[in-house]
């Protein structure tokens, strides 16, 4: 059996110890290189001038040769106006990439120099950076598609006999149980019953690599249901016409053969059909997202579900890279995405507040009016 990548020395090419061994200047130089791809030149965030700008070493800033404005390595990035030293951000990014099932804000605040709120916002900024820099160009070759339901699970009634008691009470009182409110019929409260409204489907699209390579690029979107309407729209957007599509036998994909070569695997009978049709890559994505749901988040609400689904897409797609490479990829995203739109001022009430369905408005979802939750 081949060695699992996560146990190999090649994967573990960066540790907490090596981060602590770096000097402040080395960390600053690392951020500059990841932001600008250069150790000598900087791009002014105000006017865009690309030059060796005047260095202001005391403040670890630069002054633009063109417009004269001062800027730092984090100006106009997801980490703009951060109060933490760069080392803390670097450590947070390290914990983020090594927490392969996702990292809870409380987990980061236990390990790093962060209050629970600051940890929550910092992780939110990293997730946003991944989401907003995601490559959404259509997938080619063999593409697996599947949907998985998340959220919206009412708690089970806490007394086992309650449903029967309710039925008996209804009968004695001459009430027709069929005409009762649905939450009464299932022996629960209206509030609990209405959690069903929070049920969403995460649709996953994964392009397969060479045999044995697994999936090489993936796209996820959150929809209100796994049906023909949503599937058709997302396939038109995310799958090239030349691609071959593999799905399960859900009726949502009944129309796929009109636009693409299409194979369906029957889950009830087989995991891999005789022709090698399977959905293993989609399953692998859902197992990661499911482990996050049960083990890290302890409950999903729709507002940020798309953000988390895209985080897991990224984690799946970079799984064969080393810790150092993943960390540099993540920081590059956060340093080049621009200002955070969803997490800057989160605790001052500037929240997105709305969920992102079908990846719509991804590029102009500013902070909402504020939504206490
Ligand atoms: Zn400038």
C-alpha cells in the first residue's frame, strides 16, 4: 500500500518551530513576496505604480514614488488594518491549512494569540479570500456531479412517546390528526419544525485527472434544491460542452444527456459500474464537508454555507501540496483579493447577512445592513 500523503515528510515541510525561528524581517519579506511576487518591487495600492518605492523601514512601510501615499504590506488586502503582528497571521494561516477538516474560531483562539471574535473574523477573511479568488472557468474531461443536503435538520422530539400521546389526545378531543399543524403531527414545536427551511443542497462538480490522480479541479455551489432547474443552470455555467458527465440516478440529471455525454451510476446496486462509472470524487468531497459539519461546526446555517463549501473545495484541490505550498497559496489569495467585503467591521455590525445561492452576486456582495445572530 502506498503511503498516505499526509504522513509523508514531503508534506510536512513547515512546522510551528520553523515559523518561530523566522525573524520579523523575514516574515515581512515573505508577505511582500507573496503579495507582489517580487522581493524588490511593490505595486502601490492607491495608484497602481509598480516600482522600487521609497522604503520607510522604521514603520515597515513604503512611500509611493508616484502619488506619495504611504502603504504597508497589508494595505488594501484582506488583512488591512490588522492589529496583530504578521507572525500571528502567519501562524493562523498555518493552523488553517493544517486543520484539514476546517478550523473552528475557538480552536484558533485556543492555539494562537486571538480572542474568539478576532479568530472568527480572521478565519472568515481567509475563507472569503479563497471563495472570491476561486477559478470558475468551466470544467473539462470527465466531470462528476452530485448534490448533498446540509442543514435544516429539526431536533428529534425529546420524549419518545410524545407523538403517540398527541395522537391519543387528538382522538379523545375529536380532532382529526390529518388536519393538525405538521409540527403537532410529528410531536414537535413549530420553531423546531421550521428548521427545515434551512435545508440546502451543496452541488459539487469535480474534474477527474489521470487514473489514480483523483479530482484535479472542483467547483461548488449552494442551491435550494437538487433539481433539474438548478442542475441545468449550473452545468451550463461550470461544465464545458465537450465534457463527459457522471452523476447518480437522481431525476435532477434526467436532462443532462441532451447537452452532454452522460453516464449514471446506480447507488442502490453498485458503487462502480462495469464501465468504471463512479462518483468517488464527489463522495470524497462530501465526506470532508460532512466531517466539518459534525466535527467542527456542530450545525450549519445557510448564511455562510457556500463559504464553507468553497473552503472544502479548495482543501480538496490542494490536498497533494505540501504545508508550505498550501500556506503560501492561501496567503497570496488573502494578500491579492483586495479589502475584505464580508468581514471588515463584522463585529461593528457590517455583516453580509445574506446567503450566497448559486454563487450569484459573488463579486458584489457587500456588507449587509447588519444582522444580529
Ligand atoms: Zn501610488
